[in-house]
């Protein structure tokens, strides 16, 4: 009888131990490492002030003994520039438009002739610059300082679109970016007629285009 009791007690002790030994140990599932936040595209809009487009062309008039610069300006500009999450220009969101019939010089008769003949603003009221690349601009936009870069894009003028490069001097100040983009064209590059008025002796076939810009991060 005693032996039977001993065997019963031994079995009661050993069976749970064997069962525990055969039960697999469950380890908690590993959690996937948290993904870093995805960078979003960044858009820069035109600031309320500081944006002006300008053309300069040398002319000789019958009323003046020496050549002068005819300068036309406008601030009727819309658009913006968008950067992808990787810091590249997104051409789909980087478009600058200029209302060409708003360009004005210091002479009304010159302006009327340019609008009617050279620019033909009744047919081509808008010039457009699509920005495709800003060469020399770091992928991480600077917050201060001045640097020289190249703007590469498509310029549409007088109904003609051509790839064109601009020289840019850019100044960064926090989320504000201002400066000047400049380039040169000839009238024939975009199928435009040189001004021909009775008062005009000659017009140099070289037009300097400048854009004083001011963009702010949205």
C-alpha cells in the first residue's frame, strides 16, 4: 500500500514536469521597425512683392544723337516652383506665366507697335517659362547665403517653345528665396519682328530678358 502511494505521488510530480518540458516556448512576434516619415513635395509660390519681368534692347532714334536702351517691364506674373520629395524640380508644378500685353516702356507708341507687331499679344497673350532643372542647387535647400546656379527650362514666347537656359543669382533667407534670372534672345529665335517705326533708325538684334523673383515656401 505504501509503495502504491509513493508511485502515485511520483507520477503526480513527474507528469506536469514532462508536460511542461514538451510545451514549446512561445516568443512574442517581432515588431517591424518604424518607418521614417516620408518627405513630401514642397511648393514655392510668388510673394506678393518683388516679382518683375523686364526686357532691354538697344535702339537708335531719330530724335536722339546716341543709342539708348528701351526697357519694358511688368509685374503681371503668376505661377510657382515645386520640388519633389527627393529635392528635384517637378516641371508639372513649376510654371511661370507673364501677361505680355501688360509690358510697358516709357513710350506709348513703342508699346502699341510691340504689342501689335513684335509680340502679337492678341494671338499670344502669355509667355510661359516651365522650369525643368536648377543646376547647382543643393538637394537640401539652403536657408541663407547667395549662390549662382543655372535654370534650364522651356520658354514659350510668341507661340514658339524652345529649351532655354538662364543665369540665376539666388539669395536664401529662411523660407524666402529671391534674386535675378537673366538670359539673351534674338528676335528671330521666336519668330518675332524687330520694331520698325519712323522714329527708329535701328534696333540691335539682341534682347536681354531679366526676371527679378521672390518666392516663399507654402
